[in-house]
């Protein structure tokens, strides 16, 4: 048969109407004939192709004995709707030779490529593309291709570098952040030397403890699990565990043995392993001597195995999944798109196989993960297209199986204004979590701190500054000032995941401190009948608070210094060196510098624990905080002791301010609690305080003298004139006179006149001695004359703390009076003129 006889065969109508495109070529592969279905599928008329080499139409991907996998460039006659526009970049096809007839051959073109269609369906909701190893476009999802056409016009995109379509600075920052993420993953992986703890052992616990048969497909025995009947529809069977797991906060080592080399496992967030791009999960299975790792049902990594898989070890540490077969590591995958969403969405575990298989053993071990998923969010960077600079996109590139090999899958998600706000909130999750803690403790102030004196605001500011670092902190101050509150606040503000462990060095005998800190092994000494974990080990990833550290013996100081150098130690009686991640916060009411001078405290340890020093002032040096502290204590203690909340006599606060408070806040709390519990009267007066306190307050032992007599006692001595008795804080001349004598100190004036601090502040404003806060702030803003100013300049002119300054600046920005701007890392403000 020659080509003319073939073209004029009675079967010609069937050939033209075939669902496959057909064509014939001569011995030199030049086209001799094309079917009408070829014209419909690719838009070429016969006279456009006759005598042309058919390979000139092809972009060949792979050529094997079974055919040519390629893209065919469409002709001008092909009409495409919006959904089909990406086909102009090349139509995926599989070309096979059907028959050889002497000097010509007939070929068929099949467009039904299941693997490619499945990938496109998998990501049909995404802005999706396939990139080659150099990040050039190779294939497109419909949505992304249409967006590229909208932004850049009708042009060819296949072969174009991704970075050519994006703003250069955005792409460079994305690449830099991606590299930093991989470095963080590898560095964190190397840091985790925690021991694996046994969670499940089928030989010890039995398979029925972990699994129960959902149907007759699985036969579950104590020492084995066997697939009895393969699902005829899915051709795959899975068995879900009845227990929940935590694949986020814990690392997992899964060891199992199978009989026929096909058994796999999966970790996911739903009750089956058939996942979509919106559902979290990893799946490890074996097929045709290949070990395959899937993420969200798409293969992301695979490797050839030398022999049938019998003994398998799968280790998941954060975003790293490693598969070893028969003692040899075969596949290692680093997930560059860690699951950021709800931790509960990766908590299921199960077995999966596509053929008859028996699981002969299963061992699961766990250890705490060192990976911080909140920190991983910091590695996300947004990008913009060159012709669409107003819209931001989250860009992710992950490996994926495409046409028999692993390619780079590009996923982009456009962020609306609301989504961008959510993105910023995600970047500051730690701050939001801390804010929630503060909100839950509103009545307790900042982690228990009550008061707004400059001293307290400076301490709070220091805590916020140093908390995020790992520096050791030494807290000094008298007994009862609240050093433990500072330590706990540093821990909570730091965001460290581990516990806060307090050790009272003063209450432990020297012989017990070492075992308390470092722990001991069984048999280390008489009475050590079991292993005891030490405080440092318990506080892993948390904070250790060494209270009254000045009480440690020199011998213990030496061992503590050695621990602080590299955070390594051995339990008493142990030989294994352990390493933990803890932050050390210490406190003392002793003069450690004097102890160093006298040789009672090691100087090198002193400088090691005092990288940052925080001094808690005594209560007598922050008298203005007594008012809010007392109100807080009365409300709290009355509730705890089930007594009515009393009113507070105006004589109480002057009396409290006249006392020296050697026991500080602890003594004040005891005095208030005693007054509430013992007297239970409707009003709290100085009579209700202990006798020794009343003597030191210079307050009458009874309330027979009137409030005016107590309040004006010193006033009579200072203010001359026969009418002195009538001159109180309501008398302007007397008020101004005392204002000058006491240098305008409101808390001292409150003591003098026998009234509250707020009363003095109100009268100072009435007499023009202080401008209303709004006016004062407006004056300061106006003084900058629309020039840029920093936060430091703002607080200096207002004479306020940084904490208060940030609050005021935030309110002013919200009111539109100023705008916040950023130059590099520098934040500055400018008046808007409103």
C-alpha cells in the first residue's frame, strides 16, 4: 500500500473522525497526510504541514520505545477559550507509531495524559505552574496563565524565567529568605540530641492497642497486622490508628517490618490518606523498587531501593522526613512549605498498602522537637509582579512529580487587603500571644506588676527589651520587692516553650543542691533507688530561676559555672553528658559585689550570671504605687477570704506613705490581709494595722482625732498665721506654698495634706501647675514643627518612660495627628497638620 491508496481507503471517514489525531510520514519523517481530527485539535490545515518534518512541531520531553511524550505547538487556526489559552504554549501529547507501510508510516496522537491532567486538577484552585530546575516556566495552570496574560499581554511565557516576571528586590529577598530557612532547618536538626522515648512497641503492647479493624479487610493479631482483602475500587487499603499523635511539637521515629515489601505509613490531619492541597499530610510507600514520599497526596521525593523493603525506619523531625530501608538511608526530604496552620491538623497515623502485606512489628519513639513553627513563619516573604505592584502574593516552590520526574511546583496565593493584615498578624503571633496573656491578667498588671511609677515602668521596659534574648539576668533587691515576679515576667515575655522552674537556693541544704540541680542516677548514693531528673533537665527550652543565689557554696558555684559555659552536665553517678537549652535568671537580696571582694562568691560566676542586671526598688522609693497596689490587694484578698470589700479611709494612704516598709510589698500584703480578715469592718482605717506599724507611721493609736487634725498637723507647724487651721489643699495660697517647698512632688504633697495622690494632681491642674495631658502632648508635637522626630526625642520632652511613650504615639497615630514612617530599621514620626 502506498500513501495515495491509504488516503483514499474506504476507512477514511473513520480515520478523520477518530478521537485521536492521525498523520502519516515518509521515511525521512516528513508529513504526507493529516486527519481532520488533527486539524481540529491543533489548528493546522493540510497544506501548512505537507512535506514538513513532523518533529519541527514538537517540543520533545521524553522519547522511549512506547512513544514520544512532547508538547505540540498549535497552529493559527486553533480557536481557544479563556480556559484553554495556556495551550498556545504547547499541547501535551503522547505520539505513537501505529503501523509501518513500506515507504511511509502512520502515527497517532493521544491527548489523554492522565498524570498531567491529575496534577492540573490537583492544583486547579491555585495560581499554579511547573518550573524547571532553573526556575523557568515549563507548564501552567489555567488561573496563573490567564493572570500572566492580563498583566503582560499576549506573549509566550514557557521558557521565561520566573524572576523576570517579578519585582527584582522582592525575588531576591524571597531567595535570601528561602536559603535562610534551609540553614535554620539543618542547624536545628543538628541541635536536637534529646533521647528517643518509647511510645509504642507492638511486641510489648500488641497491635490491638493501636489499631482496631474497621472491616474484614484487615486481620489484626497481637503480633501482626495483615491485609486480608484488597479494596477492588481504590486498589489500596489503609488502617487508621485509634490514638492521636502530635507531629508538630514532637519528633517521631517509626520502625516497622513487613513481609512483602509494599507496606507504608501516613501522617495526616483527617481520617484517610487521600488528601487535597488544603489538607495536611505525609505518606511514605513503596512501589516497583521505589521509596516514595508524598506531601498532600503529591509525590515530592523518591529514590530507588536496592532490594525489597523489609525493615523500614521513618524519621520525622520538624519539616525533615528521612526514609531508611534495610539499614540504608534512601530518601531524605526537607519540606520547604511547613504546615503553618492549626497544629491539630496533623495528628493522625496509619498503615497503607496496595497489595497483600503483613506488618510483623511496629515501634514508635518520640522526643520533643526543637523546631519552632512560629519562627518558621518568619521565613515567609511576599512578592509582587512587575506590572501589578499593588498586589502581594505568597509564593511557594515545592518539589512535585510531573511526567515521570520531580519538578518544581510553583504555587502563588494573592493576598487581599484583609489577607495581608492576617499575614502581618501571623508574623507577630508571639506578640499577640503575649498580649492575650496580659489581657487575661488585666487585674494583675504586667505579669503581676502593679503601679505606674517611673521605676516600675523602667523595669517593665527592661524586661521587654531583654526577654527575647538568651542573656542571663541577675535581679537584685530587698526581700519582698517582687524579684520572683521579674523572673516570671522575663520567662513569659520571652516566648520560650519550656517550663519555668524555680529553685530556692536558701531553703536547700548544701548537700542536696547539686542533686536538685543536676539530678542523679539510680545507685549514685545510699537511698538513690531510682533515677531523678534534675531541675536543669526539667527546664529544657524554658527558664531556671535561681532564687537567693548568694547562698550557694563555692563548690556548687564551680559546677554551676561549668554548666553555664556550654549548658552541658552529667547527672550524679552518671557517665552520659547531657545538653539542655535553658535560660538562667538569678536573684539575691545580698550584696554580691561585697561577697566577691570577701571571696565568698566567685567573680567569674558573678559576671556570667549578670549579663543584664535589674534592680527592684524598695516600696519606700516608689510610694506613688501604694495607691494602686492597695486597691488591687483589697479586691484580691477580699475575694480569696470571702469578706466584703471595705471602703478606704482618707487617713489610710498618708499613714501607709509615712511607713518605711522594711518588708516591702510582702509586708504590705500581710498588713492588708490581716486588716481584712481580723476586723471585717465596712471601712479600712489606720486603727486596723498592727501596733508596731502605727507607731512607725506616726499615726494616733486611736481614731479619736479627726481626719483634719491628722492631715494638718504638719501644716500648722509650717504655715504661719492665726487662720492656719482653715488652710488645707483647698486653700490656693497654702497649696502653692507647699508645692514650692516640696518641689512639685505630688506624692509628698498628698502625704502633707492627708489626701490622695489623684486629688493633688487634680488641684495642680486647676491651679495651672500642670497642663492637661492632651494639651501638653499637642505642645510637644507642635514643637517639632513638622520635622521628623524619634520616639526618644518625644519621651525626653514629655519626661515619660519609653513604655508610656509608645502608648501615646500609638494613640496619636490612630487619631491621625502623626504618621509613623520607617527608614531601614529606624522608626520616626511626623506631624500631619491635623
